[in-house]
C-alpha cells in the first residue's frame, strides 16, 4: 500500500481547495487540520533549527 497515504492526502487537499473556492475560507476544516506545531514536529523542524543554530 505504498501510495495510500499520498492518495488520502491528495483527496484532503482537493477538499480544502473546494472549500476555499466555494466558501472563501477553510475555517470549516479546522477540526480536520493538524496543528501547525504538531506538523513542524512531524517534519523534524526543531532539529533543523538546532542544526542551523550551530552554524550562525
């Protein structure tokens, strides 16, 4: 099932864009969204910032 997550994500993006087009806002999708901080943790952003800090 290597493509399953990609297909689910694509459908969610399509839904979000349709919501924005139809309603002018994505406020109705807030409960379906991952928190920004949680997303940053998921992609390893804190580690990137730490790495960057060593070279400033």
